[in-house]
C-alpha cells in the first residue's frame, strides 16, 4: 500500500474498484472501504451527493484489499467526468513549449534555443501576472524582438490554454501501463495535480495525474495537440480522489510539491519536483476558465499543468530527455499519495474497450441503475 498518502487514515477518499462484477465506486473513511454503488452507481453520481457512506457496504480495511492480486483491481477514480487540462501554467514549461515550437519538434535544436530564450525572457516571464498591464508591455517588447509565441500568449495573456485531454472512461491509474505513440521520438511525463469538480463547478477534491506528452508532435504544429496529448493509455490519474475537508483544503493544493522519478532497468534515474506555489494562475481561476460558458452535467476533472520540464540529457549531450519503453514513472505528493506507471507504446498498452454503453449495460445488469 505504498501508494497511499502519508496521512491517509485522516483523509476521506473516493475511488473505483472492480472485484469481478464491474466498476464499483467506493468511499474510504477512517481506513475502511465502503461500496456505495447501491446509492451512487457512478463516481459522477457520487460527487453530486454529500459523499455519505450511509447505505454502503463495508468491504473491510483498505490495507487488507490486495490490488492487483486475486479478483480486486484498482480503476481510475473517475468515470463519466470530462477530462480537461490546462497548459503552459508555469514559466519553465512556457519556455519549453516555445522551444518545441521553434525547434519544429527536433530535439537536436533544443539546447541552443533554450539558452537564447532563458537569456531574453526567462526571468521576466516568471514574475508577470497573466493578463496584467505588465504582461501587455512584455508582450509588446517580445513582439518587437521577434520572440512572441502562441505559448507566451496563453502564459501571460488573459486567457488560459484549456483543452480536452482524454475521452470519458479512458483514463488509467496506479499500476497500469501508460502509452506513448510508437512513432514519437521526443516525449515526457508531466506530473500534475488534478482538481475534481462536481456538476455545479464546485471543486470537491484533488488527485495526482500524468499528462503524458509528445513534444515532437506539438513542436511541429500546435494543431497537432490532439495527437500529442490524446492517445491510448496516455492519461493516468489517481490513485484516489482526496475529498476536501479539515485535513485537506485548496490551500494544500496551492502549496503542494509534486515529485517525479523516472527509472529504468539499466540504473538510469531522473528526478524533478513541481512546486505549485510557482503556478502563474490560481487554481480556482483556471477552474473558472475551464467552466467558462460550458456545462458539465457529469462533472469534470482538470489537470493544472506542470512546472517540470525535463531537460537532463539521457543519451547524447544536447538531446535532453525522452522516454524509453520500460521506464517506471513515479509521481508523488505527501497528501495525495503515489501514482506509478510503466511506459509502453499506445499500441501495446491494454486496449481501451469499455465505453459508456458498456458501463450502462454493466450497471443495468447488476440492478444498480434503478437505485440511481
């Protein structure tokens, strides 16, 4: 159970498990796991309620459920929610997106461009409040120098970059493989905090996420963002949603540190940390931009972006980091636990073939839709 938060016995959590019958929403409270499918057959339905365990079936202590062994499988803790993501929310990641753009997806050019941009805009951009008069003046100066970029626009302009990361029900979680396209040559993990929002737009909790990213695709053209971000097994979240309460609040999100470790069988190791205190927009501001003029009747989750941009050379000097098949990715934060996955290609990862129709048929067959 090394994927649990340090204070897991004080927190309240929502998750999904499968004990052989199908996806089952659970609430974890005081270390006990409650099957609440009789009153809330989906996590989306559960997050519309007051998260009560009343009427739930006590499955026992969390530490006694052996995930990945026997019939109990841990699933991504979301189901019908839209999976949204914010990009370019940290100064360092902004510079890296501009590098991808100027290198046209060629990682051999990244080192030279990175040095130039850090000299010209690195310090300025980290202290600028998006949408401010100062940001407007910086934009004008960079345009005059020929250094303006669409990524700088969403980094310091009034409008955040919000995109759809993955289809409903396609996310993977702790212990699953994550996939990169088999034709990608420059890619990386993106360790992030993911906010969980009820249909009303209220943020009810948070979890960890890996926004698996293909730098070579988006670098060639921002119009390839869909191919860079949305692939089989490219969205990992979990292991559980931690609900907001006295032990965990939005302020814990604002000051959280998200650590990343990438290792392989040869002894290679890369480490990094993303400090949420350095985010350029407040998390609730990003939520408001994601809601905008939309409606989310089943709720949504929102990746907040990452400070971490891997530049450490892995093989040849100047080529930076890219994943290799078999990499183990470990994302952790003390109050949210550990999200660990092994890297494969999207072709080789477990096929996503359990969609909304399959879920509804499964729930109907178990007699759970009547209670909903």
